C-alpha cells in the first residue's frame, strides 16, 4: 500500500511564537510530512493573501497555535477589524480542512513584548470562537506543544484520510495512461450503446402508447365573460389583469384599495382650517359641536374595514373560467378536477361576490363650509341665483376631490374577506375554502374541452405562488398531480 505524505499548514502570530513554530515544524518533519506557514510568504497584503489561500487549499491539515498576542489587525476591506491569523483560521473552516487548535494556558509567563496590549478583548473573543464547537488542547511550553501536535496529527490522520502527496516514481505513469485510454474507449462505446437502447425503448413506448386508447387531461385558466350580455359586467371588465406568460406561468395584476380620502372626511377641524371669510359666519361652538358629532375612532376603523373588504371583492378580483381539455385519444368519464389555491390568492364563487352589500356610509356632521354659506345667504339675500349655483358647484368639486388619493392598501391591516358558504350555481363546480372542485359525470370527449365558469380570484400579495392540481377520471389508475404557477404583479 502506498503511504502518502501530508502537507500541514501552521498558523499563528509570528514574532512571539517563532520558537514555538520552529519546534512544531521540526516535529512535523520528523513524521516525514511537510510543514508550511507564514515563513514562506513575507509581508501581509492582498497579493500575499492570494498565495496563502492557495497554500491552505492544497494543505491536508491545519494547525493553529494561539499565544498571548492577537496579531496585526486588517484595516480595510471585507475583513477589516480582525487579524490575519483569524482570517486564515476562518478560511480553513470555510474550506472544511481538518483543524487542530492549541491555545497557551493563561498562567504561563511570557515576555512583556509578547503580551497583547492594543486588542486584548479581540484576543479573548478569538479564543472563544476557536473553542466553539471543537476540541482544543492547551500547552505550557514548546516541547509540550510539539509533542501534542504530533500526537494529535497521528490521531487525525488515522481518522480522516486526506489526499496527501505521493512520489511520482511510485506509479507506472505509462501503464496508467494506457489503462486510462482503454477505459475511456470502453466508456465511449458503452455510452453510444446506451443511447441506442434508450432510443429503441422510447420508440417501443411510443408505439405502445399509440396502440392504447386513453384520455389525457389538461387544465388552463382564462378570463371569464358574463353569459347574459345585459348582466352587470363590472366584475368581468378586468380581463387584462390575467394572462398566460411565455414562461408557462399565470400572471395576475394585483390592485389596491385606497382609504385615506375616506378617513380625511372624518378628521376633526379647528379654526386654522377655515378662511377668514368662513370664520365670519361660524363660531368656536360650531367647530366644537362638529368634532363631537364625528364618529369615534373605533366606529371609523370598523367602517374602513368593511369598506376595504367590499371594494377588494368588487374592484380587485378577476372572474376566470377553468377549462379542462382532453388531449388524449379516448373519452374521459367521471372526471374530477381539484385545485388547491395558495393562501396568497383568495377564491370565491362570483355569485357570492355579486350578492355582497355595500356598507352603509357613516353619518357625517353638516359641513361647516356649507353652514357658513347658508348663514351668508341669509345675510346677503341679494346674491343672485347664478352666483349661488356657482358656489354650490365649487362645494361639489371640493367634496368629490376628498375621495381621491390615499395610500395603497395593505392586506395585512385587516382581517381577510369572509368566505361565504358555498352555494353552487352550477352543480358541477364547488368552492370550499381555497379549494375549487369540478366534476363531470357526462365525461369529456377526446380533443374537446369542458369549461366551468363562475370562479372569482383576488390576488392578496405580490410574488410567485403555486396551486396544487389533482386530475382524475375513471380511466386513470392513479390521480395525476400537477401545479399551476401564479405570478402576482
């Protein structure tokens, strides 16, 4: 059996542990292995660091010696704030090279020049990091250190075999090349033969499939249209919000509900909100009574939740039709299709959405601008009718403007829409929770499709989500599992 020699990287601070490194180096040489370390690299910089990385990459084992100094700290870059020794150690861990760590005992006396003065806290943190999750040995003197390194290496080498190095003259290169060439030729011949067998097997299967008549179910989703042209179409007028992408995914446009304008209608007012002309006809008592008559914050929040839920259902959903296509060569009977939509997409029967009632708007005190205007009219009865109409028109524009604007609606801010109990208008389609089920007792002929409308989906969150699809018919031995991928944009 060929016995390899191993390359062992020695890492430590330099000036304070020069003698210790020499002892460990000689001990490794006595094992007939190769020690390498900073003696080979010179000054620490990025160019030298590239050489150090390559040397660690080619090493079989990594020996870390920690004394009473932390070492030179890197000033800039990704590793700013740590020493070059710690950087080497972290890199060895990253490359999963077996590490043997040896930390000097705390009570060992060392020369003052070999003590850490600038970064004692970094040294202690480094020692804790070295001890975390691995066995660490301690040492008192250089002879003990060399003996412990040798003993640990023998044990590590017996437990974890590494590539190592082998003399070139141990292997018959010419014979090995000849064997490698013969094996390469065999692999090429076997690969060609395997391709032929795969092709023959594929053709046999295709012929077998053609000879067996069976259905093949496929599904798709598309925008729905109302059956009755006179029917209210506002739930169907968002056909552009669903499309099939070239990536095979269903892209949905996500809409939002704005409520800030509604909230602003119920904000308290003060004297600063009105012009001098208006203040001439209203009093502080009018303003106080107006604020007292406003709905409470709890009443306003409850109304806004209902408002958001209603308009999410009415204005942000998409009416879709589920098409089940039979692309096989035989009729599919007793068809059952189930789609479990992701929680990020709400699913309803469109009839339930049509039945939703708009929440009753909160009562609002009389507008103080209007009150001031009425009082002004009494004081100025000579105002012409045309001027009155112009003023009312201005107030009307102001009132309408209060509904515009607002922040985008956040689904997480209110409870989800309540799912109304399923009341199927088509006995072949039912929706329970987020699961849509379609049944067709009459079956689907080959090369034809069955369409099932009345589904209404509401994207709740942006992102990519997957729906679980189950296809089954009497001709299938086992249900087929598929996925629909939705991209909510």
